C-alpha cells in the first residue's frame, strides 16, 4: 500500500513538472524572421511605393511597428547575412564579401567558421526547434558553414548564393543532401523557388507548432533573375509599362536562353520585377493566414526585412519603380540606398500596432534582440557589435540603448569603400586614401550635399573612428586607390 501511495506521489510530481515545463515552453514566443533578397527601401506600399502591390506586408505594418532607419549588414548578400546570423558587424565578421560565383557547391574557406556562433545556435540551446528555408549563402555541404552545423535542426533551399540566381532550380538541398527537382529539369520552369519555400515553411510550422520554433525564411526575390510564374500576378502587370526586353548573352555577345549561368532573358522585365514582389507578398500572406487560423499568430514574433538595397542587374533597374525611395544609390553602394532597408515587426499584445520608430538599428542587433525575446539577455561570452532593440519593440524608447556608430565596408569595387553612421552624421569613404564625404541625414536623407568642408570636427571624429572600427582580415584587406596614390606621388 505504501508503495502504491509513493507511486502516486511520484506520478503527481512528474505531471506537475511536465506541465510546468510545457507551460513555460508555450510562453516562449515562436520567432519567424523573413528576409527578402534585394528588396529596396521604397519597394513596399507601407514605405511609399505607389505601383507595386504589397497588401499583406502593408497589413503587417498596420499590425506592428515599422522601422524607418534600419540597416542591413552589408550592401551584398553573403556578408549581410553573416552579420544577421552572427551579430558581428562587417568590420568584425569573418565573411566580408560574396565568396563564390556560379552554381557550384564547393566550399573555399570563406564561409562562416566553426567558432562563429549563430542566432540558431543560441535559440536551439534555449529549447527552440530551428529551420532555415530558402537562401543560405554562408556555407555549402561539407564546410563549417553548412546550416545544419550552425544550429538549424532543418534546412531546405540554396546553399550557394550564386546558385540562388536561378528562380526555377533543378535541384536544392534538404539537410545538406541534394534533392533533384524533376519538374525543372531540361530547362523546364514548373516549380518556382518561392512557392517551394512557402510550402516547406508551412509544413515546418505544422510539424512543430506544439513547441517553440524559430523559422528563418529567406526568399529569393526580387533578386534577378527576373523569371516568375506565368500566372495572374504576372499577367496583371504585363502591358502596364513601356518595356525594353532584357536579353541574356554569352561572352561572345550572342543571345541565349538557358538555365545555365545567371539571369535568363525576360521580355517584360518591369512587369516581372513588380510581379516578383507581389508574389513574395502573396507567399507571406499564406504563412500569416496559417498562423492565424491555427492560433499561432498571437504568440509569434514576425520580423520582415531585406538583405540590402535594390539591384541594377539582370534586367532590374531601381529607377523603374523608385525602389530606393528618396535614398541615394542601390546595391553595392554604401550610400543609404544600398544599406537602409525596410523592417517590420509584429507580435500581438506585445508590440503596439500601427506604430513606427526612427531608432537606428542594424542586422547585428537582431541576435541580442531575439535573445531577450527568448527569455534572457545575450550571454556576455557571445561577442557582438549589436544592441538589442527589444525595448523599442515593446514601446519603451526611453529605455532603449543607442549605438555610438554603425560601420560598413565593401570590397567588390576597384577600391574598398567604408561608411560610418554616427547619429545624424553619415561619413562615406570611397577609398581609404580619398577625402571623406559627410552628409547630415536629418536634413539631407538623399545624401545630395557633401558638408565635410563645413564640419571639420565631425569629419575628424569619423576619421578617428574609422581607424579602429574594423579588425584586419587577411582575405579582405582594404584596397587603396592606386591611381590617386600615383597622382599624389607625381605631384611630389
């Protein structure tokens, strides 16, 4: 009899502990981070776009908070995503440039390393089931950077960022294993990448909705190539614009139409660009609908952003739809148009709806923010240049810590470019040996007037910051302008 009573007591204690842990797990919010590819600051209706339709994303902005001064990690995809994943800005991240070209799937040592701690690893340690679906770009199978080695329980999509240029791929990777897509073989175009990613995302949420999950959903549009499904969305934009077809050519200048290589021809590039964004919006709408219909929306933090500014390649042109809004420049620039990106956050009963903030934040801030969202501040053992914007999300701007400055560098041009944002002041160095350009973003968001000559003390302050804002990198040294140096030597 005593044994029976003891069994009942143990069973009761087990049930209490199990229920307590279950309730605690349920209190942790699900987290979905959605990333667009080359989406400009001005490409969404809620950021001023007048032509391209984005009703679902616009609805999110009304249900949450819209950031007006949020910055990507870099002005191209791989280093930007590395900043997002690791919380290290591009002056301290290992990945400081796009490391591969073509649809090859071979690593070369430039992917994120074993010691680079990611958001997914953080959340996985805190009981989250994690997934990367879409475009990764930080390491292929067999390297230290493959997603399943960096904290993701599940992964599906493109591993190589150059492979992600194909919108109708004939293979993708599931948990590091190549999966053929027969429907797109022999240059057929039947299964669109974003549709594949949306279906995978819905299935992941369905399979893991009983416990906290983290979904990193990285879509591939509106990045060129400008191929989209021949559906009602595309047809709704056809004939609305004066079009100049984009013709893909081989190195000898002969027009070709092949899935081999990058950026296939598009007869209606303007219509295709607009359709790719509206289609992206539709995919997001499907996910939001599922969350709401399955009672998951209220306990899910959703963040939407873009990896950098709009691109001028593959038939896309930021001027067609004022994709940069009022901002100067686009992808591969360190002017605002290349790095200031849209960001919207929604979290029912936590984030006040229909609000906006001009808090200056960047991709490096996402990790410390999600650390707080998941229950605890980021451990001191994790190095980051980020500052959590958790207080801003919850409507407590008076408690929000501010950055002393944000830093960027870029190496794909003939010279290395650098930029510093220090509150209202934006310093742009087009080459380490060139004069610093200075802009007052409070009065000149378009960076049209260089005020360096009128603000010598600010220039000196930014120049001093630039001396210590980065750690040296053997693979990404700062390239100087050899022509300017030669001219200076000739004068001497």
